[in-house]
């Protein structure tokens, strides 16, 4: 999955597959997680947020999405 680099103290890059509704997050520590069933609106909000890390925490991490570490 192609990811876009973001300016964040916690997140390094963000990718999204709209067909599968999979959000992929690479963290600054090198780990990569995929979050499943994430609507396009959440991805769009994350990319537009003034603070990517805060948005991720509030709407993805605390959103209850199933996830898997892939690296």
C-alpha cells in the first residue's frame, strides 16, 4: 500500500485502501499497523487534521477498529 508522509511527532506515514477500507499507519518507531473497516471520512479527516496524532488517537485508536501489526 502506498503511504503519504505526514508531519507528526508520532506518525510517519499514512495509507488507505478505499475498496477494502483499510487504513495503514507507519509510526515513527518503525512499526506499521493496519486498521480494518475504517470509512473514507475518517481517513480524509486524519489527513486534513491540524494534528494527525491527536486525530488518530481520538478517532482511530479509540474508535474500536480491529487492527493488526504488520511490521
